[in-house]
C-alpha cells in the first residue's frame, strides 16, 4: 500500500522530495538547496520545552561499599587491631582465569585484607 497523500514533504521551490528531518533542525532540499526549519516544515511551533530528566544516580557504588560489610564473620585475627572477627567476602576478578579473590574486612576497624584463592 503506497500513499502519496502527505503532500508536505515536497520542496516549495522545485517540487523535489525533501529528505526527512534528521539530527539538524533544518531540512535542506538536495536539488535547489532550499532550506527550511523543521519547526516550519512541520507546520507547527516547536516549543523548547524539552525537559531533560536528570540522569538516575547509579547506586552501584553504594552497594559495592556495603557489600564489604556483609557476609559471614569468621575467626580471623585482624593484623591491624589484633582482634578476632573479620567478614569474609569474595569478589570475582575480571579475568575468569584469575578466579576469585577473597577479602577479609575487620568488623572492628574495617581494615581490609585480601587473599588470592
Ligand atoms: Zn528544491
Ligand atoms: Zn581490625
């Protein structure tokens, strides 16, 4: 089904079919270099009321920080404060070959040690 009843996509100067408006806000006729603003081209005023919604703040960083204080507490002596009780948690390294790195976070002073498995 073809429909040529639009009629508004033709250059008023030479009758050439105008390209669809792209990134620019001006439509140029490829034959006679007639230029028309897209707002006029569409026959309506485009109000500059485009509201850019602020980018959602990613909560990933916060989650990652929290994960250091989550996990099973094991009887490991902190090498800084010399108290027992450290949170055991693992973190997958980027390369699968490297395996997991085990982290220990002291529940007393938040000192962090790591141990490659
Ligand atoms: Zn033209
Ligand atoms: Zn400690």
